[in-house]
């Protein structure tokens, strides 16, 4: 596995960016690959929707980005560990955060954040905001990512979103031509072939699965996807994850959470 990769997940609103980020992270973590998920959405903070009960204001991504300077130790202090997977941690906006909660930050700060984060985990998955004009962190992720997963939905809204937002990524530093295209949340009656033809080339298809929908509404996305219906979805996620790692992965790495505890002990002693 090529370590310290940044994967940015970006696309139209409601296309499944968060769901896919979490399912991909789960797939890596279950193979003992240390994953950090950066949840950029500050409009609907994701930590409360994924890990309800975490109210720690002092762990907010907004707080971290607005500090006078940031270091790896400070990033560690803002991580939210995952009880179910010791190789997985999150960082994101927390309950009650809004655009005015923290001071704004610069593009340089956003780039620094990724330079430092890259070395904390084997894979950093960035769940980007769709609203690029309001989120310098997502823009920085799209610039520095080793791979961008571009999430489409089989809808006119999705086509309209890309018509508006792709011009924002026309500069060569974004390498928009190298994005990996995912058609997500595809329902039985939707014409994925026609969408692919109109847009021109979809690399992976993620079908709609009712268990995933249920997990999303009940904050259980880290649970396994079981059942016949979920098989094709799971195999699509595994295939996608497989693009970033060699099977079987080099297991027995020290879990993220252990490193986190040790680092924090070091800071406090
Ligand atoms: N593969 C899927 N199967 C079923 N429902 C899905 C799937 N992907 C996404 N969804 C549904 O779409 C909603 C929006 O997904 P989400 O990941 O939150 O979108 P985004 O982060 O792009 O705004 C989820 O709450 C879930 O109900
Ligand atoms: Mg989201």
C-alpha cells in the first residue's frame, strides 16, 4: 500500500459523499489500515450525525483551524476516536457549530492542515463540502489529494451542480481530468447508462441499498452492511478500496487509537 494517501470525496449535494467516506473508511479500518476521516461540512456538522453524543466543543475542526498555529500534536488533540474500530478516527465540526463560531482561516492554514495530517494515518479521507466557495478546506483537499472521488447522482440536479462547479476547478493544479467518477445511490428505475453517456465515463457504480439508507438515518453507518441486497454495494466499496491498497494488507500496524493515547499522555505529562 502506498502510505499516507489523501483521498478527497467531492461532488453534488446529497450524492453520498459522507456515506461513501464512512464506508470506505470502515473497509480500510477493518483491514488494520489507520484512517483519519476529515469531515469538512460546517453547514450540517457531521460529527453529531455520525457519532451522536460527542459534544466536545474543544475538539471542533473549526477551533483547530482558527488557532494561531497548528501542529501534529494539536491535530491529535482534536481527533474523535472511534469506539468500534481502533484504526479509525475522525475530525470535524461538532454539535452547534456554525459559520460564525470560529475565526476564519486562510488557504495556507488549510494546506498546512493537510501537510500535517497526511503523516498521521495511512489514509486520510476528506469528506468535502459541495459548497466550495464557502469552504477553503475542501478546496485545499481537492488541490493536494492523491485521488479525488467525484460523486455523481443520477439526477439533473447533479448535472447542474457540475456545470456550475467544475469551472471552479479548471486550474491545472486541481487535476480535474484525473478524478475517479462514482455514480452513487443509484435506484432501480434510474438510467445510469444514460447519465454515464451524458457525463462521459463513470468508473464505479454504488447502488441504492435500503440498509445503507436506514444506517444513515440512525447514525449507524459504521455497522456492517448485511443481507443479499447489500452484496453488490459492498463489493463496489471493496473494489474501490482495493484501488488504494494491495490485498491482503500489511496488517498488525499499531492502531491509531493507541498512538493517540500515547501522544496525549506525552503531551500531558
Ligand atoms: N448507496 C446508498 N444507498 C442508500 N441510500 C444512500 C446511499 N448513498 C447515500 N444514501 C442516502 O443519501 C443520503 C445523503 O447521503 P450523504 O452521504 O449524506 O450525502 P452528501 O454527504 O453527499 O450530502 C443519506 O442520508 C442516505 O439516506
Ligand atoms: Mg455530507
